[in-house]
C-alpha cells in the first residue's frame, strides 16, 4: 500500500475510535497488570452503561431490546472478580485510583457491592422491558452508585 494511503487508512481508524469512545486511553501494560485489568473493566462498564444513560436522556432512540442487552452485559461484567484489579501494591503507576481505597478497603468493597446490587436490580427491570419509568429510575440509581465511589476514590487526573 502506498505510504499516503496507509496514513489515510490509519487516520480513519483513529477517528472512528475517537468517535465511538470518548474515554481517553485504554491500554494493557503488563508491568501494571492489576491497574490495566481494572481500567479495562471500567471502560467496558462505561461502554455498556453510557448508551443506557443516553436512551434515558433521549439522546438516542429508546430500544427495549438494546436496553435489556446492555443491562445483561453490565450484569455479566459484575460477575468478574474486579477486586483482583485492586490487589495490594497496585496503588501506584498509571492510575486515578486514590490511595484511600487501600486505607478504607471494607468501605470501598461495600461501595462495589452497592454498585453490583444496583446493576442486578437494573437487569431484572430492563429485562421486563416495558416500564420505562422504572428502568430510568434504576439507571439513575446505578449512576449514583458510580458517583458515590468516584467522589471518594477516583481522582480526576492521573496521580503519578
Ligand atoms: C466501587 C468504586 C467504583 C464504582 C462503583 C465505579 N467506579 Fe469507575 N472507577 C473507579 C476507580 C477507582 C477508577 C480509577 C481506576 C484507575 O485509574 O486505576 C475508575 C475509573 C473509571 C473509568 C476510567 C477507566 C479508564 O479508562 O482508565 C471509567 C470510564 C469509569 N470508572 C466509569 C464508571 C461507571 C460508568 C460506573 C458505574 C456504572 C463506575 N465507574 C463505577 C471506581 C469505581
């Protein structure tokens, strides 16, 4: 492939990536495996939760099957062992996870449990499909569980 063409193809791929993913960088760094593991998990969480919020807000058309599908995938993600990503010693490196997580581990775990419970309730309601008000209420409750944890344990910028 001529050089200029290769560049065009590359920039189209890069632009497409930016368009579907407002989340800055996803990466896997094998020297920081737990950090990469948790960041990848949160990226997948956001990729499923984001469109649900957009449907509730009316930014994209509400489609019941899709709503239920995202809720199912969110619930499936909560079956993974996310605490593996918060292993001892992983409070350093390329991360926005505040050191308070490791100082208040039981509280952090409670917030994670609250989040999982919210997601599982959301899956049950979304799978029924019809009660949009109930779905919207539970999407909001789930968003609150994200925020409750981020407010205390996620910094806005990289820490190190
Ligand atoms: C129990 C705590 C907790 C809950 C619940 C939680 N988060 Fe997070 N989230 C974090 C922490 C801590 C980080 C920072 C991870 C790091 O940088 O190592 C993070 C990072 C992220 C990131 C950035 C991932 C990246 O690419 O580095 C996104 C996006 C995100 N969370 C979205 C969400 C959404 C959406 C929800 C709810 C649907 C949610 N989170 C629920 C604690 C939480």
